C-alpha cells in the first residue's frame, strides 16, 4: 500500500461454449484480482483463431473502457493479467498477456510467479539466436514451450515436456486457437483454481474471488504440476508431474489474497483470524482497543480481539480514491503520504491503550509513520503486533520483498530494538513455528523461505529481481 511489499500478479482465463463477449468476463475477473497488481494489465481475445489484444500501464478500470472492450470484440476464449513487476522492470514489453506467433500457430500466455533459472534459460535461447523483447521471466516460459511445440503434436504435450526445464514458481494460463491450457509448477507456490458458470463456461483464475465475480462456481484448485486442457471436447488433465509436496506461499494467506478467497481449501479470512488469535495467545497485552491496518490487518485484529476479549474497532479510514498514480514530488508530501492514504479515527483511539495489528514490517518507515498517526490522534500507548514472522530473506518465487540489507529485522539484533526504532510501546511477531496453525486442520504444505531462509527449491542461480535489466544496461 505504501511501496513496501507488493503483490505479484493475477491471471484469469475463460473458455465459452459459444462466441460471446469474453473480454467482458475477463474484465470483471481482473477487477476482482486488482489487489494482486496495480502496475499494468492486459486482455487477449481469441475469435476463431484470430487474436486481438490490449495491454497498457494502469488499473483495469482505467485501461479497459467500454470503447476498448468493444474493439476487442467477441470470441469464445480470452485471457487476462494484472501485474506488479517482480522480475523485469515496468516497460511495455513486459506487460501480459504475452502473445507469441510461431510456425504452428498463435498462443497467448499469462503468468504469476517467478523462475529461479530464468537467466539460464534465457542464455541458452539467446545462444541459438532467439530474440527477447522484454525482461520478464514469462518469455523464458513461452520460448521453452514453443521450442517443444515444434516437435510435438499438441501444445499440451509441449507444456508437459517443458515443465521439467522450468524451475521456480509459475501458475499459468495459455491460450491457443482452439484450447485453454492451465498449468502450475510442481511445488504449487502460487494459487490457481477452476470453476464453471451455469451456461457452461469454464473459468481459471488466481483466486476464487475472481470466479465469484463472473458467476462461476468453484470446482477445484489446479494441482501442483497439473496441466488442465479445456477445449470443445471437454476438460482433460495431465498429471505426469504431480508427485512433489505442495509448498504454497504462506504469505498468500497473510497478505496477498483477498479475504473472501479460498486457497487450497482454506479460507483466507479464517487464516487471518487464526493469526490474530495466535498473537493474542503468544503476545498478550493490557489494552483498551484493538485496531487493524487496512486491509490485510483487519481480520487479524478481529481475531486478536475475539481471543483476548479486548474490544475491536475500526481505527483508520482509508482513502480509496488515491490510486497507483499518486505521486509525491516533494519531501513534505513524501512524509505526509501515510496521512493522505490513511487517517486515524480520533474518537476510537484518543485516551486509549491501543493494540495495532499489521501484516508485516519491511523497512519500518511506514510502521513508524502509522504509529505516529495513532499517537497524534491521542492514543496513550501503541502496542504493535505483526501477523507474520520477521522478514529476513529474499523471496525467489514471486513476492517483491526488499533487499535483505534493507530489511529492518536484519538491521537490528532484537525485537526490542525494532520496537524502539518504530516508536511503539511494545512489539511482537507471529512465531514462525505457529505458521502451520494459520491453516487449521488442513494438511497444506507451505513455503516460509522469506522468514527462515529455508527454501523448498534450490535458488542458487536465481539472481536479483532486475537481473535482465542489469545485463541489458551494462
């Protein structure tokens, strides 16, 4: 919200049984996934094998006006994407869907995640004459599939043969002239689910909330390593690579996903309520009111209140009309950025001992400013509780976490020192050993590498977020 941790991306695809305004459905789905990326967006429509697309910087509602959607026209398939750049800069060529035209046809690809061997793949393609137009990992996925497609009888076979070459996190939807193909990495780092509408359309999306937006009923999650093929012949599944333990990103539950979504059978809202309850058990404090930092801190704050018995209240009003284009040209405006986007409810916190719940602390600058907001509104004490463990390591699977040396948990040797730095009366985090309790009784495996440095996959060749930009500009 304030330029600290960013969402990664959101993908959406629909296969209709007849020619219709498929772009309209994708538009609605992307609106529901807007929280996953506010930098750029795009839609590609397939109309009897002809691809029409629009990609641009901006929010979905800004880019896709009624006139733009009408120009995309009708079709029986469409895919869409909302993006925040986790690898590659925000140049136009990185905006998805990525449309590839090769000797066996057209394809459009949308991707959520991050590869750990993208540089290796890119180098191997460049040495054989391939030309890359952007600096994102997605092109490496597309080229891997196209290379296999030239020797395979179908695109799904090409995907099946390409998966062993692609290492890291990817939840993808690929559209050809006749098929929609959804596939997910073997660890299942990023979510991907499927649903159906009453009129027979099949929908694939990053989160179940996007299915709800188009009136689709949730069917199931795409399995890690699974390839789902949707065509006029029906739905088929290739499970060749579905053998590894699931490692969904735990931060999907803490922050990324929308609270009304279900991921791997677990309610995001319930996971956040559980986080708040755990904090109340492990980090109790005498206080008068519990508040949450919008939006992902609200459910955790309610959970803390329910467990502790301390009343819950809305401590902030969020200005929802300050979007991605909000700029801060002067130092004064930068310092006041939090006040412009958030305002403390004086009638809630004045004269009170406040427990304030947030999802994370990255550099600490934003936390310090929010705490000052509460103190300026009259709070006598501010006790901060964080519904995740401290960030101490990079993420290589699609979360844009700051450089390790800039993380506040690495700058200070104790929680007490961090507490003093941000100006709180007390501070505590969710214990890392309690992460599993966020998911309740479900046996979902998860990745906690950004908190512990223990990654479920080798990341030695991953490089930095802007590895391709750095190479190009040398």
